[in-house]
DNA sequence: TCTTTCACG
DNA sequence: GACGTACGTGAAAGAG
């Protein structure tokens, strides 16, 4: 902690008072020097950035090496200053900055912001005057001053406690160096300059007198006034005449050269206290400008800083004592909030809309928070929004409160939301990202407090804002119901009055910011910062784009299917009632159980804990030998499921604006790192039965396009072979042989060329069982054999592959010791039940501990591929869009002419997705399929 | 709101 | 020897 102001006990541990130093960086001077010193550099979009790079590298060095307590970058403001009033020609002939330097000025100001360093400028004064004033103020407070510049005009400021530092040669400039340059001590520099003048700045001086002569004269006479007064004594006639004739010009020059140290400061020295930069902002800034070396240095710094001690108790920046929420309805107020966000470099953002579905939601308002306890709400769509509400004129007019026009508000917010030096923090940022994206704004860079929580504590609890606020901040958020009502009285957010809306919405931004401040530092402490920065966070816009793309669903196909299913269900119903002896609700497991076991008297009925008979598919299949009814029920159920869950609901989910279906991928829902999908769930579209695959045919490609499906072959078993260290399995994967047959041959001793399907099936079941944390009971059930027999298989398997057993023991021990297991990419999967007293629950947790690293590593790998794919496609000028992810499969919509190239590229990226972080001991294989619909692409 | 069932990897 | 079981999800429907 740099802030010692709250600590009133004297520092008795340190023998000397801690040196407090103010670093003043001459920003304007540095820009020109860096520009000329560095070879031309361009970033991705062609913008020249050599001066930006030099500037950033210099700041980085200061951050890395220097223990400054106070720091500021000082810039020249407009070209006109008070000096022009004294002498209009001053700096008048300066050329315009070069073409390829001009665009760099504003980027350098972004850089300063990204470093979280104050930047100071003031109209009417040069940077040098501000530096002089700050130096004086700082000295008055007993601070040392380092001026980061090599500008000779600043050398007059060097004195006890004030030194300069040449940022390019990286050498200090003290009295000796000044003496070398001007031939006099720093306090006489002004006098020398007044005489010698400066052709670059148009300081006239005295003709015929240069620095050398001036220094000698000043040394001889003491100072300028004395010299001018005694000019007649000078022996050299020319020099004497000049000094007499141009005495006044020398005095004017003095005015020009002498720096003002009485500039009225708007920002005090105390306010220049160093704040740690937000690494994510910096990283994003470096990446945007293609500063690879700085990215590496920043990451090295992160490692170095390592386990920073966390503060005891909760600081006011996380738990303020009171809150102030503001409704913003005036442009001036909005501009003030935007300026505050730019100034701070980090802002929490939240959007309020009419729906949880980001692709159909209408934007109603935006909230911002820059510091804890303070937030604003900017309504933009309250009351009758968008003219969509076409209520007739006789109805009571919908109240439309005063608010900033939506377009105007977004226009004002856009530069800040897209500014690479301002970090936008959201909770479930993908949602807000999508809302803004639909309004033509690409929010970047972003942080997501939900994802931060997810990588820190995935598996321990949910990551919704309300839950986290309660857990971490001991704060109960306003329930949505309280502002929008519930049940039939519930209204959309645009109908909520502004005062209530502000309390709710501003709180969300406030809490988001506070969670971010609390949780972000823990990423590094918990060693999941890299996972967050390289996997989860970059995925936000990637998945956002996938959701925005959606997939075309053919409503005709589904409508026909629905009719067909309905007709056949009707036929089954007649049969079923006849066989049952009466009509009943076939969809009711309770009624069905009573029919089967009580009325028809079938054997083997088992009641669950709720007292109802179990009637699941397994039970009904077993009953099929006793009666014709169970088989009919199973048929009916399949149709009912397909009709209600898929055929009918998918049609309802087609977005009327896009004509496509836009799923929502949940990024923080699973305990293993997988995504989940909802509204609709596209990850459980039927594929295993012929009847079910008919649903898949409704997922089609746009005209002129085809669907490309690429999936990892056996990715989880490959991971098992790798982390279990099973050499035989690894070799089998390298050789590309049938892995289940190979297992069967090794475990059951059947030669490969004599493999029978039954033996292979057993081996396949064992292989899957391994992934799930095998148990004799589970395997027996899967294979339909006695538990003893299954246990024998497992024993044989472990004997053949002892590495598996070792892995399982390791996983269990790791979970027990730490409460979590980790994937190959460092994701933590928490297994809270591992210490449960209840042996069943503990065994369950142990199986989770075994499965999670396998499933989770596979999830990491496909996520890494997803992050790279859009960029790889773009680079290859391919227009394919990534639409869906189904755990080990990615689905693309590809222009017909680009199928081959796209397919090859996607496979290449997917197969190389572990690199360069990791090289598995087995190859990853991705297989591609193409078709006009999703079934055909499989 | 909880439970059961079943669709997927 | 307990305990109740393969791992991870989401949606629809019935039950209450």
C-alpha cells in the first residue's frame, strides 16, 4: 500500500524518513524525441506508433524500476502562451509536427490513462512552466523532484533536491551535466540563455553571443543585470556595442526563457500520488498497439509482484459507508460521467433492457459507476419506447419521462466504451456487450466480475451478482421483483419509474465495480490470472458474435414434424388406453406407475423417496417382457419429447428480426469449465435416434452456404491417455488405431484381428467409465452384467494400465487437500463434497474429482480454439461464421466456394489448440463434415 | 417450486 | 460396513 496517510504511527522501523519523490515527465518533449529516435513502427491498422511505443516503454520502465510515490505527465496545451504576448515571434516559426507523428498525440494520452497516471496540461502555459511550478510546490513540501526530460530549457530548475533524468539515454542530469552544457551552474542558466538566445524557439538573445561567450560573461560579471549595467567595461568593441544596443532584447529573452513557477495549479501535488495501473487495461492497450515486448514485460511484472499481501478488513473502495445514485437526464451530466470514466480508466457498466434475451431485448437504460458507492443511471428507453408501442390515441398516453435521446446518449458513450485505455467492467459482460454491439458499439477492453468469480471459485457456488454481493459484500441487492413486480403484474423495465429504476440499475453498476475491485486482485494470488486473461475474457466477444450470428432454422420442416408427431402420438394413445384398460395422463409418471404396477399388476415396481413408482426408460424396457404397454409408452414418450421440447419450441424461438435462432451460451454455469446453452439449448439437439435426427435437419445453412461441423475425435480419452501416462493408449492414438478394440485386446487378451463386437463394447464402456470415475455398480448397470463381473473387468483394466489408478488416486488426494482439482491449463474445479461425512456423497465428490480435470481440459482446449478461429478465418480472408459449440464440436456456416479451405483451416486450428502452452503426448484429431443441414454435416 | 424424465457431450 | 451410485448439462411436464 502506498497510502500511509491513514497510518498515524511514526515509522520506527526505518531509520531515515522515507524519501518521497515526485516524478514529472515532460510529455511533449518526450514525444518529439521518441519520434525522432525510434525507427518507424506501425500497428495492425497502419497507424504509426513509434512515439507511442517509446513513450509507453519509458513509462513502463518507470513503473518497473522506480519507487515513485508521486508521478505526473505534463503536456503542452495550445500553442499560444503568455510568451507570445511578450514576444509574438516566440516559437512562431516552428514547423507543424510531421504527418506520421500527429495521430500519435492522442494515443499517447490514451497511454497515460492506461498507466493510470495523471496527465496535466493548462492552456496559456507551456509544460515547462507547469513542471517548474510543481517542482517548487513539491520542494516546499519536502519532496524530492525528478524531471524526466533532457530539454535544456528545464535545466534552470536543477538544484538541491531537483534533478533531471534523460529518458532516452537513461542518464541523470545534475549540476555537473548542466555545467557541461551551459558552462555555468544551474541558477545562472537563465542568464546564459538570455544572452545566447535560441534559434529554434526564436529567442533573440544578443547577436554575436553564443553559449560559450555568454557563460564566460556571466561567470565574469555574476548575472545578467550586472553585466548589462557594466557593459561599457567590456574590452571587445563588437561585443560591447552589441550588449549595449541589445540590452532590452536580452531582458525580453530573459522573460521568455525564465520559467514561471507560479502557475495556478488545478491539481495539487498530493493528488499526483501513484496509483497502481490496472493490468488488464494496460495489457489491452499494449495488445491493441501491437507492443509485444511490453506485453511480455507486463506479464513478467505480474509474476514478480506475485503474492501481494491483501489488506485486512474491507477498504472503503469496496465497502463505502453510504451510496449516492444519480439519474442522468441532461447531456452535460452524461458528459461529466463519461469524463470521470475516462479519467479513472476503469468504469463499471450495466445495461437495463426489456428482456433477459440479449438478441431480442430493447435497451432501456445504462448505468455507470466509477467509484464505490457512486453510480448513475442513464434512462434512454423509458415510457413508450421506439414507437413500437402503437397504442391508440384514446388510450391514456404512456408516461414518457424526460431523458436523453437514445441515439444521442449512445453517440456520446461510444468513444469511451470503445476507448482502449478505459476498462469496462461488467457482470456477465457478454450480455451488455451484445446489447451495445446491436447498437453499433464494440465495447473493449472488458473485464467481467462474473467470469473472475467463475475462475476463482467455479464449483463452489453460483456467480450471479445477487449471490456474490451477499457472499462477498454482505449486501442484499434490491430484488428485481421489487421494482418490476412479479407474476401477472410484472412489467418490463421500461415501465419502471425513473427513481425506482435508478436505485436498482445504479446499484448493479456499483456492485459490479465493487466486486471487481475485490476479486480482481485475487486472480493473481490464486494463479488463475492467465486462464482468465487468455481464455475466459477473450471469449466474451467471441461467444457474443456466435450468439449474434444465430443459426437458421427451417420452420416448415419443424411444423411438418410436429404434425407428424402429433398424429402418431394420437395413434399410440388409442393403443395405450386400450392396453391400460382406461384413459389416463400418459405424461404423468405417477399415474403411469399406478396403472402398470397396481392395476395391471406388473412385477418389479420400485418406489422412490417421494413414494412414486419409477417409470424411467430403463424400468419400462425391463417390463417389456411382461406386457405390451411399456414399449408403447416408450414410443409415445419419445414423440412427446421431440414434439414439445424441440419441434414446437424451436419454432417459437426464431427471432422475428433475424429469422434465426440465437441461443445463449452460459459462460459461468458448469463446474468443469464447459459452456452450457439455453433458450434454446442447442447442445442437446437429438442425434442418437433416426426419429430425433429429423429435428437436426431443420438446422440449415443460409442460401449459398453450407454447414461445416468439425469435432474432436475422442478428446477426453486422449486426455486420459496423456495425464494418466498410459503409454499403450498413447501409442494407439499416435498409430490411429481403434481405441476401444485396442483396449479390449489388452484387457481381455483377444487378438485385434479376432475382435468380437461384444468384447469391444465392454472395453468401450470401461473407457467411458474411466472418464466418469468408474465404479463396479455403474459399469455393471451400463453393461447389464453382475456387479461382480464388472468389478473383475475394472481390476483387469487397472492391472493392464496402472497409470489410470495412479491418476485417480492423485485426483482424489488433490481434491481432499486443496478442495479443488485442476485442468492442464490451470482451471480450478472445486469439489466441495470431498470432505462430506456421508460416504455416498463423498464417493460422488471423488468421481467428480476424477472427471473434472478430463472434462475441464477438453473444455479449455476447445475454448482456446474458439478464440483463435475468427481471427484465423479473417486472416485467410474466409467469410465463414462460427455458430455453435457442442462441447467437442464447432459448427460453422460457410460460403459454398470456401468449404475446402475453411475446413482445412478449422481442423488445423483445433488440432493445434493446446500450443504453444502445452504439447500433449497424443495427437489431437479433428474431423470435419459438410452438409446443407446439421444432420448431413455430421 | 420441486421432481421426473430425457435430450446431448 | 455404512451409503446409493457412473461425469457434465437444460427443458418440459406433472405434482403439489
